[in-house]
């Protein structure tokens, strides 16, 4: 075994740790830096375990007796310690979640088993069954599909959740995001629909939103088949999916956004948006200028922000908050480098100003973007809060329905 090989491994681990502590905001490095941080911080125990195993193997080979091997050992010891220090704030998420739940007076709900942190990427948990790749609409020459998560026991008139994945409107898939939320809600009796939508640059906004509305229409049309209560459909989504989910909740019934199914009921009864994009005008100046001129403009809207600002405004949930009509929970990480927390705080405040329904805001300490995609203390705390919020919103809606029905 070679000490220099061990040193290269150590330096790679050190870079991951430094990047996790201080991810880059440079436009050309933003996504790569975030991805490395996302796969490092909340998975820190696994990285440390891997480093320990690799160190044991190299030690068995006598590498630690060489100068590069000794240097590598010191680097790994330091970076592993630092990585655990970065990981420890994960447990502070529970305190933030308890505070948000208390402010909203949320009902209690069964906890997510902590043992799932040992299998963080588990796709389906016990007590849930999944039907995959069900076609729900055809748009732009493509058949769009969804997955349905249901409890193993059939019941009638269950609430439903539509989940919309993230990926910058450019990439992403229903089979990789929102799984902890869909699994937990389904285990508690909900029907969860995780749907795909057309992606840019082939798709131009509002194609993505049209597809999400088509999914809502499909859910109501097939409510009897899946035991769904068509009177209560919630929406959730992360990142770009959070943006689409927010627009879906705030533009119900707009015929211009429902071509071919203008009369369909696309109302949403509750919304939970994770680290969403709420403003495509960058009015707060939290995004790099390239966000509009090199991404949103040419790839998503196919428009110029300086000559067609109204299109950027029309696609911004922040400019539709006056139409809010449902309970809402905004979830955000305070160290998010892709969708800065200032924008989420502003959006939540604007919702509260216009809403007669509860609006909650949960900001997770030191959390990066996409903190809920695999099981970690942060993901568990945020998903449990979202589940409690949605379940409470459903209960209150059912009580209001009973009071209104003589």
C-alpha cells in the first residue's frame, strides 16, 4: 500500500469538510459545491466511519509508518472531528420544530423511527405500498407519470398530498425526492401522489405549472378509485418544486394556466413548501444576477428580465400572496446557498399579512438546501413537523365542514 494514496484520500475528505463548512456561492461552483456539502454534512457519521475503515486498512498495510501516511492520518483525524462538529447542529432541528409546532398548535403524530437514519436512502417503509409510473396526462409529446403511495389497509375518503420534486426546473424525478414525507403520511393513512412534470429547457414556463394542475385534476377525477377525499388535497414540494407548489396553491382556477381543462377544480386545501424559490424578480437581491440572466430568463421563461419584467413577476409566488386561501407551512434552512433564507422569511411574512389561515415558518439551524431528502435528524424533525401541520390542517378542515353541513 502507498502512503501517497492514503494522503490523496485524506485531502479529498478534508476538501469535503471545508466545503461543507463554507460552500461556495460563486455561480460556476454553486451547484457542485452545494451537492458536495449536501452529501457530506448530514451524512457525516458515514463519512467518518468510512475514514476509519480506510485508515484501518492502510494501518494494517504499514502505511502509517511513512511520512505521507502520518500526515494523512493527522488530516483525517482533524477533518473527521470538524465534520462531526458540523453535524451536531442536526439535533438542534428538533428544538426549532417543537417551537414551530407550538406556535401553530399542531396535533401530535407518531414519530419517525430514528433507526431509519441507519438506512438514510430507504425508498419505501413498512406499512406503505407504492404504485409506480401511472400516466396522468400527455403534454408536449410526452406521457407524464406519477407514483402513488398508500397505506396497506384500504380506507375510504382519505386526504391526499401532491408532491412536486425539485431540480431547478431542469432535472429531477418523482422517484428520488419527497420520499420521507410521502412514506410517513401514507403510513398515517394519506394517499400521496409524487408526480413528474415537463422540464426545461424543452419546457417553457408555465408548462411546469400546467402539468402540476393536471395532476390535481387527475387526483380529483380518480378520487373514488383510490379512496381519496376530493375535498382535501394538499401540495408540497422542494426547491423548484416548492416554487411550482406555491404557484399551484396561489393560482387555483386560473383558466390561462389550465389549457384544455379550464373547468377542472384545482384548488389546494393546504401547502407545505420546502426551501422554495418564491421570487423570480430577485427583488431582495439575494441571488447572483446570473440567476435571472443566465438561468431563469433563457432556460425557464425564455424571456429577458429587463424588457419583460412582467413575466418574471407573473411567475413569482411572492406576487400572488394576496390570493392565499389555505394553511401554509414554509420550511427553510438558514445556511441554504441555493435558495437563501431571506427570501423564505419574506414570503412567509407576506403570506401572514394576507392570510386568514395559519401560516407557519420553520427555519432549521445550519441546514443546507435539500435537507429533507434522506433520513437524518434534520430531515426527521422537518418531515414530522410537516406531517403534523398537514394532519392538523385536515382535521380542522373536516371540523369546519361538519359545522357547515347541517
